[in-house]
C-alpha cells in the first residue's frame, strides 16, 4: 500500500520533470482541451490519456472536465500504481504501444485521445501504424491530440549540458531509494525489459501527412514553444 503523502510528492515532482522537457506544458494542454470543447460543442465525456504515467495530465483534465470518464494507459506498472492511488476513480490500463495489442484493453470509443510526450518513444514505422490505431478508438468527430518534439527548426530548448542536471534520472534515483517502492520497481524492470526509446522526432508536416494517410481529416498546430508542439487531428464526423 502506497502512502498518499509520498505519492503526492512523487507526482508533483514528476510534473516538474515533464515541464522541464516540455516547455509551456500548461498552456499546451489548455490549448488542446479548449480545442476539444470547440470541436464537440460541449465538454468531452470520455478521454483516453495514452502514456499517461502517474496521472498528472489526467488530473488536469478532470479539473477542467470534472464529470469526464478518464482512462490512463501506460506500459509502466509503477506509474500506473501512482495514478491508482491518487485518482482511484480513474480507470488504469497497462498496455505496450509497440504493438497493436494495446487497442483491445484501451477500450473506447473516446471523444478525445491524448498523447503527450509519448510518440517519440516509438520508431517511425510504428508511429505511422499508431496513428491509424488511435483513430479506431475515437468516436466519429473525435479528436486526437499529440504533443511532442516536432523539430521544424533547430532546437532552442535547454540541453542537459546547459543545466548540468538530468531531472528524469534524478526522479527515478530518488524513487529507487524508497524501500516501499522495491516491489513495483522489480515489476517495472520486468515490464520494460527490452523496450528502448526511439527518440523519434519529425516536423509537424510529417505528422499531418501521416495522420491524413491514417484517415484523419482536419489537422491543426494548436501550440508551439521551442521544439515542442501540440497538434490536433479529427476523425471525420461521418465515421469514415
């Protein structure tokens, strides 16, 4: 059983790590949620947070849409345990995006599928397939929101050499020092064995073309800061 005080601290620190790697994260998410409201003409009712980790993004979604049914999907059992402890009313699903097998447990259909800082983990060919798979989970007229590195110009984001700190490693090192986390860390090591980050980054035009080929109609860059961008892709309202 995880202590709520510890979980609150770890999730707060996690969000700080995410803001380091994704500048303007709050504004980015706000732009995406506003676009979803505009597309649907109401607050979306069903949301899937792909690669949602410890549920900090899901929590932000629920602050804006308190009545929404939110599902957090991730391959990492430790991060999902943090979500389940902090947000017991949120559905959690463990699945690996590296194969199409994630679709069945993901469920659906959803009004919004949200993927922040996740597609860069996958190799290019897999990202192409993933767009088509994500489309299947959306209702007709539903919205896919993808926020990640989209390097249309040379990166202006701070490098690790600039700061002298790797917040990601620091967060996991701190967690490893907590005796209560040992069982989950062992489970995590098993679940992530063999998985590597592809560090894939493509310009917005590549994502637009890929999404179009996957069956999405409209595509829009909603927010951009440094080399991070948020794009919205809509499944055609007629369900094609």
